[in-house]
């Protein structure tokens, strides 16, 4: 199984981040079967829900079903001063550098029994504390790089001379607690920054954690409204969850969880919403391979061409790519079988320039 997406979960203490992460880890308890499950206790692996997999597995009488997977990394100990090593700041900030996106958990519930680290509930303040810490951590990284590159630029190095003004602009923005993703950098500028693994360049979404009794209708929750208004300004998405409900769902079987959600008047779990939002944030889609041995989902970025999609399966398939035999999931299900889809001319042979679509059921022809 391959993991294509890694999301770092950040938040201040007592906002429900650990509760949510523990629920996610429980939901992904099968991660014990995967070779990387013991990397660190603060990593959870979760299957990406996709009802199409089961339908394809039944059609092809597959012996195995392998969903796509996501890794969630719990970035614990993030408090004011984390960038200077307060709490467990530095250790966990290094973990987040390797993630694809950041999910920031924001407390949007009142509970006198759970004290807030800042003494009151204020979602916007909490967001700004985290953003400031991430910006300060990036500022240290950028300024170190700038000192080194400025020396090289003085010797007349063209690449270094081009990089200096970009780093200066970023340093100035970070000083004002403006994340790098807000700077509208072009592709060349982004390439310069790749090896720095900046935290604030990553796409982010907000997870508004609400009380259990509000999950079916949180329209009157003023805290959620504040998070939504902030996110809209920044162009980020908001996912509303109840971490305590996610903890309960994690203890249930699939059927029990569905019945529990139905009773609450909720159509999907917070975890499923978070996975979908992460896919959308990063522009990801799934294509499928299916046969008697296994039916499997593979995650790629929208716009990926057939040979690069083949490379997700094995580099040899990409190198020796000849054609992709493709039928859309909807066409295949409407026809009832692969043979019926072929008879109707719905199974296509696509070449190297074909852009993969979500739901493509694919067989790659290759020669090595």
C-alpha cells in the first residue's frame, strides 16, 4: 500500500487536537498491518473512503481491496514560543516540514471543565498564535538561507543574485506574520524555495471543533462563524467536527458508526469530511486498477498524464509505457462488465498525452 498524502494536525493545547488525532488513529487501527506503522507514535494512517472500490471488487471478483491512504501527523506541543523551543516546539515543527498540508484545529466550544491555555475561548486569537509561530520558524530558516546566499551573490553567481530579492521579500512578509502562501509567488520563485520546506508555504485548512450537541446544527455557533470569516479572507477551507463524537465513532464497527451518525442526523463522519477537504485542498483524485488479484485506488494530482500515473504503480511501467486502456467508472458500472463496456466502445486506448480523470479504471500496457 502506498501513502500519497500526509496532513499535519496543529493546534494549541486543550482545543481537542489530541482527541481528534487519537480518534483518527483508532479509525486507522489497521495501520498495524502496514510496514511504516511503527515509525512514530504520533503518526496515524487512515484509509481514504471510496465506495467505488467495493463495487469494482465485486465486479472483478477481486481477492483483495486496497484503498488509498492518508497519514495524519500529530504536531504536539505547539504553544506561543514554539519557534524558540517552548513546549516541544522545535521537535514537532521539524515533523510538520515533511507534510503536504496543515490542518489547524480550533476550539469552538465552551466547557468550564477544560481550561484553555490562554484562559478564554477566542478562535481568531488561537489561529494567529499558531500562524505567528509557524511564520517565526520560517523566518529563522529564510534568514539563515539569505545570509548564505547573499555571500554567494556577491561573488557574481547569477542564481544566487536572483534568489536574494525573493528571500528578502519573504523575510519581510514573515516578519509581519504573513504566511508565504499568501505572497502569490510564481513557479520559478517556488522552485527556489523547495529545499527549504517552509511551513507557511503549505496549503492549510481549519478544523472547527464544536460540542457534541451542536453537530447536527452549528449555524448559531459564533466561534465557527469567526473561523469561517477568517478562512474566507485567507482563501482556506473550514471543516466542522466534534472530536468527542469522532472518539465515539472510532470505537464502533462500520455499521454501528453509520447508525450512530444517522441518529445524530449527520451524513458523514468528521474524519471523512477532513479527508475530502484535504483531497480538494491539494487537488487530488483517485484512479483504479482492478482484476482478480486486487482492486486498488491510486492517488494522483489533477492534471497528471497517463505515463506519470503509471509511475505511481512502478517506475518500470512509466519508463516502458505504451498505452493506457481506460474506461470511466460510471460507464463501466452502467455496462455491468468490462466486456460489455468494450462491446459498446467505451474502453479507450489512450497515449502519453492523456490526462487522467477521477474514477478512471485503468490497465497500463508497457514494455521493458
